C-alpha cells in the first residue's frame, strides 16, 4: 500500500546503511567487519574492575579473506 510522505531531510547515511521511501520487496544491507580486542575491551558498567596482568591480542592473519559477502543477495 503506497504511503504519503512529507518532507524528508537526511543528514548522513553510513556506508552499509539503507534509506528507502516507498514500496520495496526486499532490503538487505550486507557488511563484514573484523574486530581485534584484548581482554576486558568491551566491558561496560558503572564500576568495573578488570585485572589483566598478562594479556596479549594476536592480530596476525595470514589469509586474504575470512568470509566473502560477494553473493549474499
């Protein structure tokens, strides 16, 4: 069912984002990312104590691609 849309202002859209106005069959944004993080990197809270006396993050990656997103449609 068509929609009536008024004025739309878009300030910015991310690299793997989708902006659509109107009828659409399928929207499927695809993105791939690799994150290296050490022990205690993503801890959140008001009072967090992390004791990492001996910690290292191995960022060596010998292959060229981990997972292809070429044919994901």
